[in-house]
C-alpha cells in the first residue's frame, strides 16, 4: 500500500512564534473591520488568542483549512531541540 503523512510535529522557538503572532494580531479585515485573528484562532477569538492557541488552530485538521494535523511545539528561547 501507499504511504502518506497524516500528521507531523513542528518545532518553533517561543520568540519566533510570538513575533509571528504579534505581526498578525492587529490586522483588520477590510470587509468587516474586525480583526483577522478572530477567525484564525477558532473559538478563542481575538480577545483570548495567544501564539500557542493561534498555532493550534492553524494546525487543526478539523478547521476546514489544514490539509493534515500539525502539532506545533513551542520551545523555550534558549533551548535546543532534543
């Protein structure tokens, strides 16, 4: 049978994940005037969203957008992946 990747882990430094999140959090949708992050963080919306929750939603195969499950692991800024 054929093999396929169905899920994978992605390791980010906390600093990188936070910077990516911060670059998106104040973006507004022209059509509605609302924050784009509100739709990019699932049930948490713009108010409760964090970098980890944002990435968790992006990697959730049940969100209708992700082609496979992505498990985002945030590493402390000073550690190396083991």
